[in-house]
């Protein structure tokens, strides 16, 4: 019990699985997680992920190649399985020698065995105990359990991270990575006390120097306060957004009891790109987690990681003295 107190130099099932120094994963977020962020994360001793969800196949190949030149440490690719060019994406991942893939937004049975047969470690992102069990049954090497606090696309059940993690831990045997609302060493420790082997961090790395997000979006994240984000569009795919003009337009449409087709029409195309990558703060889709209210500056990835680890160690000492 309380295995985190026994680890030496933070070595555990996840650090061994990925061959990393610290049990932290930088989330593979669309329009934020390019090769610069992934390589800087890996060079800092954690696992960096390239977010394939916002990349055409040739762009993904370029990012993988640049990442390989920028780091000699392990890194992976996050692949939403609803991607229209999924077969081409998977072939590129294999061709380029990527050894770690995080899958999301789809059935883990579809690609897990195929990837593992090609020497690739597979992790699947889930938002419930039910889907964690399905992922384990599909043979994945680990799961990310993501709570309601997380930014971007989210689960429908609104289960918070500190509720979800012990529930999932109780049911599965494979390594467990906690996600959603984690940006500090104290939050990392809390998740590991509840049974997680590691944490996945997204929003904190959006506000990093190496993130590919637009500078205006990064500043909005830094300026965000409690209550500035909300989950919406549950009829399509639940997504947590910063409240801006586009968000308010959604709320106005909801007053008319819209059909999914009407919501899709309002959403249109490339909203997330406009908001996060191009910096359209009014009409763009600004995806970020609730923890943005605790993010107050834009820093290099290396500093974010070192501060998280220092806070984790300090908090662990404080807890052990209680």
C-alpha cells in the first residue's frame, strides 16, 4: 500500500515502461503539442507526446523527424482514432520508428494488437471505469484515466479526477496514469496517493515557451480565473472551453433547444485551429482545463518540470511528517 513512498528516484511501473526519469507525461494536445514541446519535455526527463490530431500525415512525419533530431530520449505520439487518415498515420508512426503511441477517441481493440506486434507500447485514454476495463481487455500496456476537470474533449459522465482514479485503480491491474486538473507537484502527489503510477499534464504545458499555441491563447490561459471554463457541446463531443464570444454564441443557441445538426453548423470547421493556433480569441475554440485558474506565467518546459518535481518531493516530506 502507498507504493509511492517506497520508490527510489521515482522509479515505478511507468518510468520503467517508458524509460523516463519522472512519472509525468506531457499530453499530446491538438494545436499545442508539436515537436518543440515534445522534445523539450523528453529532454526534461518526462515523456513528451506529439499531438497528431491536428496534423496532416505529411506534417506529422515532419514533426516526428524533427523531434528525433531534437532529443535522444523516448517520446510518443497521441492519435485520436477518429482521424480520417488513421491508416496512413499509423503507417508513418511505424515507418519513423516511434515506440510509444497513446490512442484516444475510439475502440482500443482496433489498433492495439497491430501496434504491439510492431514493437510499439500502447496507452489508451479513458474517462470511466467501464472504458478502462475495455482498454485492459484490449491488451493495452497502460491507461490514462482523465477526469472532468481536463481541457479539450472530455468524458460525458463528469467524473472528477480524484473520484475517477481510485475507482479505476480498484478495477484494473495495468499501470494507471491520472489526468485532468494536474499542474503542480502537490496534485501529482495526491493522484499517486490515490493509486496512479504517473500523471499526464496538459494545460500547464500549453502555457510553456515551447508550446505551439498562439501567444495570445497562452496569455488567455495565464489570465484565466476560476469559473472561466465550462464543458459544452455534449451532444456532439463534450469539450471544455474558455468562455469567449464563440462560447456565448453556443449558449444562445442552446436557448432554442438546437438539434445536433444546428450545433455542428455553428461549430463549423477549424474552430480549434482558429482559437489556439491562430489566436482568434473571439470566434475561436479555446480548449483548456479548469486548472488554468492556477497557471500564472509562461515558462520553459524544463522549469515547469523541475518545479513540479521539487514541489512533489517537498509535499511528500510534509505528508510523511503528519
